[in-house]
C-alpha cells in the first residue's frame, strides 16, 4: 500500500481530471446511455452485468421496441430476451423485477429501496442512480478494481470489491461535481485502455500509475 499513500491527494486529482477530460472525446454512445425511460435504463444495467456491452446492444434495442413498460413484459409469457446472451436465469429474475415495479407503480430512487428490488445489487443500483438519475454514487466493478489496484499500487483479488477500505477509496476518488461524466469515463477507460493487457502507450495516467512505473512503462 506504499504507493497508494504516496502523494495520494495529488494522484486522486490527477486521476479525476484526466479521466473526465479523456471521456469527453472517448465517450461510448450506447443506446441505453441516451434513454429517458427509467424502466429501460434499469433493465440495461441488468443486461450489462458480466456481459460485453457490444453484445447487449441488439438485445437491448429489441427489448426497447417490444416492452415500453413493465406491463407489456409481464403480459407476454415467452420472451426469451436473454437467450442470445446465454443468460437464461435472468429471464425469471427480470420478470420478478417487472412485477415488483408494476405493483409499486414506479421505480424508487433511493439506494435502500432499489436494493430491495429483485436482481438489483450494489453495482446496478449505483449505476442506475449515477447514469440515469444523475445522483452521485460510486461505481465499483472488477474492471474498476483493476484500474485502482494498478494506479494506486495494491494487490487485488475477487473479494477486493467488497472490502470496506476499497469502497472508501472509490468514494474518495468519485467527484461531487461531474460525477456522472467521471463514472462513464471510468467504465470506458477500463474497457479500452486499462484492460487485462494494459495499453500503456495510450494511457494518460501512466506517469503516476504505480503499475506502469514498476514496469518501466510510465514514459514513452
């Protein structure tokens, strides 16, 4: 954790500013990012869980055309929306979610109420609030953990995302102003640059990234 504590505040500001600036020209205009339909937005975040975004696009577009609200989805018995994604178990989960929202008559906005909905965990609730309600929330997935681990210089494993100290760090990094833009850039950057095989030559964080420095890739 030595690299994490070295000039931590400077590293956080550098990360925030550079990612937001990078995001302005590298924003991925996926269709769910432009919707004003909260039902579609929430379903999109569920579809995206552990699934490649490009694969989700045609499935999402078909869903949007067929089911403008939870009501239409509930009244069609055989939907098979997730068949092409190979995630059949989500079909029943989504039906339970649609039923709950239909009974409520709305989609809640507060975190605790969202987490009570079927199939909605911490990440989906945070993504829905941040991206579709413009409420500041902290985005943590395996790609984000990888980026923070490399940049701040700490070891990660599958359980790191659940650690209190990691959540506190992610909350500290997430800005109060431009939080939505930062979170989108965070996802796009980890999908395109800070991949499992990092693209150091294209990485604008490399000068302060512990991983790049340790691998002598911080300067080109």
